């Protein structure tokens, strides 16, 4: 069930969502075998910023009915730390194709900046590294000039993508925010700006209150993002709306737990599927869902 995506040949259509599968930690827990039998057909890194970030103070997680609210805060080593320390450990991954043959797993690096200038710097650095096959822009960051999320305004998003586009010839994926009035309009803006693909949905803005402490925030960051099965129906609607309005590939995600859930996203127009929260419950979810999709296609 191989698939071609923006010039990349992938063993199957199942990726990880950015920030939901820590390969370096997984290798420490499960051993180096995880590099040879990787659950996903491409590896999407956690979000990388120009400067290191420690993330939000704890508590960072809240278990909601049918979902998870996280307020991690995008901790990372910064661009220089990622390039020097993490990227070498993310290269050379292998997965298993449907015919049982080993297949290479390309690296997609997710980056975030508060301006077109920051994003351009990040994208140029990624473009220079042959280990990176594609770049994903996280546009859920507030613009330093307007204070608005870059990805929530179609015109602003188009302008930012257009400014960044000349910095790389590699596939440029824009990860859309669901926290906007018209996500399909934003997707069209990204396409007009030069995006090669879009991915959605990111987490939905959410809050949790401390038990027994009325009105007091539980999460150290105040608010967070809801993911998991609770958002699957929203993801399905937004992926369908976007796929109907753009001509570029769509990566669909949001609450995928089974091959049937993945199949639904493919059926409404997604080219690839990303698995996020389910990997916390089942680290091999990517392999399980890809195998299930193969069985559904053969039925």
C-alpha cells in the first residue's frame, strides 16, 4: 500500500503527528529495533524553534472524557541543538513495506516561528540538511506584530507562506490550526502562498480546572489543546472541507485509533493519515493501523 507524496515514496500512508512520538526516548525504552521496524512511513519531528524552549510549567496533562488536554509548551533544544544532537539520531530509520521488504523512512522537520523572518531562517537551515526530506510549518504561533495566530487568518497565512517558500525546494507542508472561522479558507491561502501540502487538524483549544478549587486552572500553562477520540468527528468534517477546496495533498489527523478511522479520513480526501494520541496508549499503533488499512483495501 505504498503511496507517493510530494515526490516522496512512502511504504504506507500512516505518519506520526508532530510531538506525539519521541523516537529518541522510544529507542531507549524499546531498544534499537524500533529504528529497523519503525511504526510510521515517515517521521515528523516535534516542533523546533529558533531558540531552546523549556516548555510550560507542570501540570502539563489532563485526561478528559475520550481525550487528552495537553499544555506541553513545545519544549525543544532550539534549532542548533536539534541539528547537532537530535537530527543525526532520527536518520536511517526503516519500516516494513506491504510486501515485507524494508523501506526507508524520510524525516519531516516541523518548525515554528513568530514571524516570516523567523520561519525563513528555520526553513533555510532545514533545506541545507540532506537528512531532512520535507518541512512542516506549525502556524499556530501568535504573530509578533499582530498578536493573532499566523494560521488563523487566510491573508496573513498566505503572505507568510509566500515569504518562506523561496527558502526551500523541499516539500513544504503547512499544519493548519482548527481554531479559526474557516479552516478551508486558510488552506486555500496556504496553497496560494506556495504550500505543497497541508495537514490538519491540530489540537482544539481547551481548559481544565483543578478539582476542589473552583475557577483555578489545572494546567501550568493555563489552557491547552484537546486531542484524541473526542475530536475525531471535527477532524473528519474539517479534512473533508479542506480536501474539497484545495488541489494539494492533505494529511488528515485527529482521534485516529483504528484502521477504520483512518479509512474514513482517506475516504473524504486525505492522502496520508497521522496518528497522535493513540501512540501514547499503543506505541505500535502506526503499524497496527497501516496493516489494518492494507486488509481493508484487500477486502
